[in-house]
């Protein structure tokens, strides 16, 4: 008689029923769970014990990685935006051919708009946490460091690009604010269904506005010339 087939073992668990994660997997599971929880419940409605339970880790391990909820919130919600800007600047720095001002701005606007749409719920949680003054969230602008980096990076080429007289920090802030608003407030700004503007139309107009903000100003004509 043939021996009965043995079923493949499932994921191992500890004595308390929690999943035994491989090295490094526990942190990833915590962050993925935290993004889902913050995105659906917001900052104040999310509990660390719920994240630990959903991620199948102990609270002790959760706090070993993230000593407080605000630290987890920053890594889960804000860090993806930091990485987006870092990746954009890295790709910009390695381009073989220097992009025109219009191409540079359009690339940033398109990529940022896609990023905000992809992380819409998380970024809503960030806005709400900032708006209602969650006491654990730092008071400094959570997005300000990346705006400053964009301005500094652009400033290196400002003279060559003919934008030396542009307030680059304000131009970067206005561009980020416009893209965030168009993505996050889409339901409030536009009708649903067939009357909703296409993504191509939205992106095109945002690119035009953003590019206009860094255009070289024409010099006033001198009388008699």
C-alpha cells in the first residue's frame, strides 16, 4: 500500500500563534500593515496593538522596530514620498542629455501625480494628522525637506536654464501643492462619470502651469531701442 501523501507544511508559527517571520520580513509586514491601517483609519484611529495583530508579530517586536506610533507613521506614510523625490533627483542627475525646462517640469508633475494617486489614502491620513494637530506628529513641515531639496537641485542649473530670478523654493512648493490638490481633491473639483476630465487633460494643464512658474522672465524694453 502506498504511503499517504503528506501535505506541505504551512507557515510556521510560534507558541502564541503568531507567524514566525524570516529575518527582515517582520519589519516589511509591519510597514505594509501600518499603511493599510493608517490609510483606512487615519492616525488617531490606528492602534499599535491592532497593527501588531494584523502583521502577526508581537507588540514587543513592533516597538523594537518602531518605539512610538509617530515613528511608524513617518516610516509608513512619509518615507515613500521621501523615496519618490530621492528617486526622481537621482534619475535627473544621471540623464545623458539635459532636459528643457518644460520637459523637466512635466516629468516631475506626471510622476508626482501618479505617486499621489497610488498613495491617495495614505496622503489623506497625513493631511488629516497635520490639520487636526496630532500631538505626536512633529510640527515642522513633513514635506518641506523634499521641497527644499528640489529647490536646491534646480538652483544648480538656474543660471544655465535662465531662471536665476525665480523663487525656486516657492515654485517647488506651488507645484507640489497643485499636484497634491488635484489628486486628493479630485472628487470635490470634478463631476463623476463621462463629464470627468481625462487624466491626460489634467496632467497637460498642470504641466503648463508648473512650467510657466519657472519661465525666464522677458526683460522690459528700453525706450528708444
